[in-house]
C-alpha cells in the first residue's frame, strides 16, 4: 500500500516540478529549486527531531566502524543526476517515450540490485516470474502512453539516456535501503539524499552558467503548489528507503509504477495539462500494471 502511495507522490511531484520548469524556462534551475526547497524543509525540522539526530549518529558510527562504505552515502547524487538527465531528455523525446524508457531502466536495474542484495534486505533470485512481471510492467507503461508517442521525436541517444536515468533510480533506491538499515531513521536518509542531490545540482547549474552564460531566472510568484515538489520528495525518499528493505527494489517498482499511473489518471481527470485527457490507454495500462504485480507473485494483499 505504501509503495503505491509513493507512486502517486511521484505523479504529484512531477506535476509540480513540470509546471515550475515551464514557468522558469530553465529545467536545471527548476530541479535545484525543488531539491533546495526539500533540503530547507527537512533542515528546519532536523534540529528539533530526536529521531533524525539519532539516525545521523547511528550512520556516523556505522561509517566509523566500516559497516557501510562511504561511497554508498552518495545515493542522493544519483537522484540529482536523474533529475538532470530527465530535464534534458524530456524536451527531446517527450514525456511518453521518456516514461517507457526510464521505467524499462528501473525494472531492469531492480532485478540486478535485488539479485546482489544491494538493499540490505537479502538477495532475491532472478526468476522467470520476476522477469515476466518486469516485462509486463514496461508494456503496461507503453500501453498507457501509446496515444501520446510521436514518431517524429524518436531519438536513439535520448532513449538510451532515459534508460540510464531509470537505472540510476533503481540503484539509488537500493542504496537508500542500505543507508536506512544503518541509520534506522528514514528521514535521516532523506536528509542525506537532499544534501547530496542539492550539492550536485548547484555544481551542475553553475557549470552550465559558465559554459552557456545563461542568467539565473527570478522565481515565479505562484501558484503556490509549484513549490511543493521538494516537500513531497522528502516524504517520498523516507518512504522508499524503508519499504525497499522489505519488498525489494523490483516489487517496490511494480507497485510504484501502478501508483504513478493512478496518480496520473487523477491529475488528467481533475487538472489536465496541455490538453491531456483521461483515455482508455491510460486506464488499460493501470490494469495491466497490476497484472504485472500478480505475475510477480509478490502482492501481500493476495497472499493472505
């Protein structure tokens, strides 16, 4: 259930960040504003939250005892890299093709990280059933956006980068699961991610300013909800870092994709953008996604 809710949160965050990027006209700056606002929110909370402070102490002790390698603490850099790739690739191939390619990357990498036990929750075999579930989920996403795909926007290089972006997310989720195993505080894991991701985007933005000479754009005055992406991200990362330890990255991804499509359905119904409306492609894709969940044999709802 929480994995599905996480997927809905992805849809809401994408809507907010997408509108912010449109109003700013600078996708990297929009990503930095989103990450930065999330960092501000959790940084304000952290000094007054004993759980976050205790989690930071636990993590420092684990690093000092060499229980977790230092490089795994940089999971947030992968999140920042994902956003950077996303904002550059989507204008080239469109949201629909990007969604299919990135989900394909996520599911493929999820199988790998589950197999090597990178989440800290134990190794999971790459069985035929799990591979079938991953393929069904990718096909479900393809079906859900079939009416929005433009052949004219097809680019092999851009599609490859979208797959890479999805793979980064798969690894990030696994690393966050392992960080959370030692911090034992999901919002500490979230704080660390936002520190790393924001730092990475600051460096990238100033590098682009030096190379391209573009000026930083003033922030729009509203609507207010375009600035909620960072706050949603704080909660989302806290959720995922805990859930993937128990479900594994692949199962989490299956449920999350379903939740994202359901969230997209709700957004298209109540607040459509660019003329997007609810279609049978999207509804059919949602149904097919949960067929993928059942094919994986992982749904706890159906194990009772």
